[in-house]
């Protein structure tokens, strides 16, 4: 049976041109009527598409019309139907972030890659870190800290010298960004079931922003992060090029 395909694209001209060509060649339906969504762009647009389609229970197959394309497959127009039929599915559970700001506002957001806290002023952030209600780090003076999923462990986490996590592992990476004190703290590996809380110290003097993937929350007082197993993002990869293979390959380059 022929799959009903929805094509979505980033604003990049190459992505828009590809979307028009594919829709003309294979036909297109709205996302709500699709058996599969084909996303054209880079990794940022893939994250956007996964967030946008999370209530549809439809898999997303990405083709790279951006830069890095870690979450994307190679772009090819002619054999799309065959590739979709052979694609292998990975299921990703996002993180849920709850944050309270200094002004009393509260925010909730989901993150597929990571939740990060970043200093918002000239002075380093000062954070307290608790895990499952137990204070584990009394003082972390740093440019920031983040909690990453396995799928996001090769993104900001890796550039901050955090570990690459095997896909499917029930582990989260807690990583500091440019830690000043304690100087030798290398972060922590936590069970997927853990709830991590970051409390800011002296936010008036040392303001901190929180980011869930690309959603910003300014001047936070505290942030709690936990995995959200009730939400499952379905992402498709060409055989032999799934996330497990990509995560392994990243460690040998």
C-alpha cells in the first residue's frame, strides 16, 4: 500500500526547493493525514518537526538540506519510497523541564536533546544541584550546566566534553560548561529515572537562563528536569545508518 507522505521543510532555499520537487513527484498530504512525515533541513529543523508532530503518532524521516545533519538521512529524490519502506525506527523519549523565574512565572517545556542552564551576565553562574531530592553538589561555579539524553549526547553535551551515551541506554549525562569550581568535577551519569534540580544562587547578581532545546526561559530561580516516558518521538533512519551506528562512529573520528 502506498504511504501518504507529508513534506515539511526549513526556510532554507535548498530545503524549500526540495520540498516542492518531492511533493510534485510523490504527492503530499497534511501532517495530520500522513503515514510518514519527511522533514527537509538540518538537525534544528528535525527537532522542531519532532516537537510539532509529537501528538500525531507518526514517524519522521529526515533528509539533510542543512549543515551537520546528524539526525538526518542523506538527500536523494529518486528512491524515496524504497528508502521509506526499508527504514528502521528509533524511539526517543524527551526530557521535561519545569522552571520558575525570579518574577514568579513558571514554564514547562520538552527537550529531545538537552536542557541547559547558561549564565546571562558577566559573572559566572553559581548553581546547587540535587538529584531525586538529595543535594549532591553544594556549589558549581560555571558558565552553565546541562542534562542530555543519549540522542543529544553528541550535540552541546559533547562540545562541553560530556560523554557520548549509547542510544537506548537508560542513562542521562549531567555535564558542566566551563566549570571554575570544583575545578576537577567531570559531571555525572544518572539513571534515566532521575529528577535533577538546579537552584541558582544570587540570581540578581548572577542571572541564569534555561534552554530546552531551542526554547529560552530567562532569569530562572530553579529548574527541574526529568525524562518523560509517556511521550515517544518516532524517527526513521536508513538501514545501517541509525543513531546507534552514528553514536559509535562519532567516538572514532
